[in-house]
């Protein structure tokens, strides 16, 4: 076992030493209450009255100190599961914590939807926590960045002049790449973030020297510019108070982020699912017990004359009564009813499938027909003029990163020019480049959206979206549901996808089904310039997170051009379009295969085969009504998509048709899709792998013979 050297204690001087007896005793009460609640939950778990328990024991001193200095409902908090004492100090009640433990409907953190110790409370700006380790860092940075953007844009409503964001973590989680990505951005932008690393020496059973090179995260991060680094004995309340005060003040003064490396203990196992005696010897556990703040601090209070033993005993009895009353309260609470399971998957207030978002029948056309690139760009300009809180960022999306070059060069505006000119019109506070880090883009966007901004971010290629998948699936899509509608993050994520461009394996991917499988996430896929304009406007104005898929091959095709339809042109989600009517075969498709389906349909018309082609336009939700109506009319159906045929998006459509329209089918549902391999670079390879017009013609001819 590696020996850890703790920093010198600083209890003898500084603001902490000047805390009054009342403040010190109150701090001890908070620490004791936190421990008693931990103990009560352990008891309830062993009685099978709750279903999970994870402890904050040993972390109470640093967390209480942090709560004494920071301001609930003023500052913002991204917590992790050991932060019970912090949340108590901020105002969360013992009963509310036990509501979490029993899964009560009244639980303010999640309404019984998350496991205990996943803190969240809208009234105190404690943003809904989740289980994945490390996802909170980038979101906290995004929330801190919101205050920077607000100041640059002269937005004051909803923002405090010197607010800070606290992001807490265990030592093990600093191994996550998103921790380092967040430090990079926080330091680069001098954001008011305070990182609190609660280092108890273990990540479950893995000791800190295995997780962290050299065994000290504070030593590793010292090269980040503008980053204040503090190290403290987190079991010492006064030293912790002094240290947290310096860190918070540094951030309030907008000098940059701060990192507090607090050495704490873990007197209990990682959770009740873990047994630390299997990997920690008695001597090590005894050394931790000797530093236990809940045991040692009351001794100091008595020795220094801040309280008598009798006073502390009475306080302990009062705390036990509070915990008992909270337990009785929690155990009597009803669980959420089964009728609530869909509440908060999507916004209960803004429905992007409704008539409010349907102005498709009244376009106000002007100008000459133009490309999908141009109409996407026009939509973003319209929306940014309408709403000052829309931000556009990602890799290469700005015209220039160095604003002094504006007007001197043409400007980049994205690798496909979709965002060209946005920075010139709206400035670098609203249109800016990100690091080359996809999780950084989406995580920051979530934090900005929590504060009321509307991020429209770009992932340059779908093929490289995977580093952001944790943020997309476990954070963005779940935020509203897991917080029981207390928090939301209506981010629009634009990304290019698809083949037919000789882009080979890493510039041709089309895995939409991986995202349509995520409840809470809207997925949109336009095939024409006009649809792209109307659907992007709906995506920006709706209140749900949206993945907006833009096919590279369709960006500048001549056949899908359109005139500009005006600044209020919208297409609702879940509304497909019959792009070619027919009476023998229905084809359900989307994206770049729409035109191939139509071309093939025109080719077989002379032989007497009448094909109806439906463009879904949005993949989640999809237009079941239009599809089923066409299938019932034609009795033969082909589902076509560009992804690999097995396990693809079309399998879900096929299954739904078989389930809902079986009685009307005169032939099995047929699929046209890519081969179950990767997209090759050589033209003969790509043509053989992706669905072509000839594949559609063959499918039409085969299905009508059945």
C-alpha cells in the first residue's frame, strides 16, 4: 500500500478559526445528521425496506464546510453519491433524503426514479445526478460557461453576478477522460468552477495509486493555466472551511477554476454491495477510524470550550429523533404509480408533433431554389435572430477562432459550410469553436441548456460521435425523466452521416437505430432542402433534445433544392410524406434512399408496377398512421434504409407493420438495405455494399410476384 502524506493542518489561523461556537456546533450537527442518516439507511437495507445504500461516511467535514461557504439557490451544484452532508447543509431535509431511499413519489430528486444518493433539488440548484462516473464534469463546466456567455450577451435574468459551480467527485473518477476535457475548457475560458475531489483512497477496491499516476491528482494537474490548486485534510472541518473559502473566492472573482484535493476516509465499504474487509487490512481501517471527523470533531469542540459533553449528548439525542421521525415519514410515503412511467420522457408542455409546429401547408417562398446547406444555414440565421439564447458551437463551426481575422478572410463556417457566416452576424459569444472532443461538445451543451440557453451544436461526422455517446444516452436523453421533470436539456445535436460519397468506412456510417433506441431523444432525418429547413426550425423551437441527421450526399444535390420558405416554416415531428403515390407496393424509407426508391419506382412503372414511396422524415417519432394506411391500401411493403440490413432501423418498422397490418399483407415485409459489412472506399465496393436503384427495382419485381 502506498503511503499518503497529508497536507499540514491549518486550524490555528484563517477564517475557519474565527467561526463562532454556534457555527461550529451547527456544523457538527450537520456532520452527525449525515452519519446517522447513513446508518439508518444501512439498517433499512438490511431490513429489506430499501433496495440500495451507498455511504457518505468520512466525507462529512469537507462537505459541510463546502455547504457553509457556497450559496443554495445562488450557486450551482453537480454532486456525486457521497455528498449527503453537502446537500443537508444546502437545505435538503432528512425526510427528503429518505424519500429517495424508499423510492417515494415525493422524492424531490427523482420522484422515485433513481437509486438513493443520486442527489438533485431544483430549489437549491442541485442538478440531477446520475450513476455514470465523470459525466458531471463537462456539464458543470457548461453551467459555469453559461454565466460567461450571459455576461458577454448582457443577459442578467436568471444569473447572479458572481455565482460559481461546484463539481464534486471521488478520486477514482478523475481517471475518466471527461475530467481532463473539462479541466482543459474550464482553464482555457477561466470559468468559475470549483472542483472538489473527495479522495478517500479507493475507487471501490482499487487504491488511488493504481488509478492515478503518482497517487495524487492535485500534483498531476498543476500545469493547467488559471487553475488554483488546494490540498487539505478533508477530515478537518476548520482547515476544510479555510481551503474551500479560498477556492470559492478565487472562482467568484473570475480568476479561473479551482481544484480542492481533500483527503478523506471511507470508514464503511464502498456500498452495501461491497465488503471492504476482503481487500483492506485491519490496520488500514483502524487508521481511518482514528481520523473520523464525526468522532474526533466533537472531542475538539469540548476541549476548546465550544460545547459541553452534556450539550452534545442532548444534540445527538435530538438528531436521532429527527432521523426517526424522518424514517417514519418516509416509510409511510406512497411510491409513484404505474400511470406515471411516461411522464417526463419528453416535455409535457411542448409537443413538437402537434399543429402548433405545422406550417408546412403555408410556405412563404422567395428567391431561387437552393441547396440543403443553404436552407439549413438560413434556418439557423432566422432562429438566432429570433432568440438571443441560441448558441452554435462545435469543431470548425466558426468562421474564425481569432476574431481579429473576421473580415480579412472568407471564413470556415464548418467543413461543409453549413454554419458559414453565423459568427460574422452574431459574434463569437454565440458562435464559437470547441476543442476536438465530442463529449466536450455535448456535455457542455447540457450544462448550458440547464441554464436556459439553447445550444445547437455540431458533431462534425456521425462516425466520430461515439466519444459523446455517454453524454447523449445516459445524460442528455435522461435528464428530464430522471429528475421527474425538474431539469431539462433541450439541446439540438446536428451531425452529418451516410455514404454515397466514396467516404469509406469512417465517413459513411448510418447507425440511426442506436439513437432511436434512446427514449427521450428525438431523431430527425430530412431528405430534401425544404424538409431540412422546416424540421431544423421545429427542432430548435421544441423543448426536447434532438439528434438532427444531415446526409452529406444530399447537401448539394440539385434534385432536392427548394426556395427559402420563410422564417416560420415548420414541419412537425412524426409527420411522414408520400413523395410518390402508387397502388401496388409501399416503400417506407428516409434519407438518401428516398430518391433511389423514387427513381426505381419510375423505372418499373412502364412494366405495370405502381409504387408508393413514403419519406418518414423523422425517425423518432415516426409516422405510423401514414405508413399503416398505405400498407393497408397496397398490401405489399418494402422497408428501405441505408444502414446494414441486420439489426437496423428498418427492422423496427417491419416488426410494427407485421404486428399492426398482418391481416392486410399479401406478401412478407421485405427489406432493402446495405450489406452486413463496412463501406469500402473503391467505387465498386461502395456500390456493391450500399442499396442502389437496381436493388430497389429487383425488390419491386420480386414482391409483386409473391
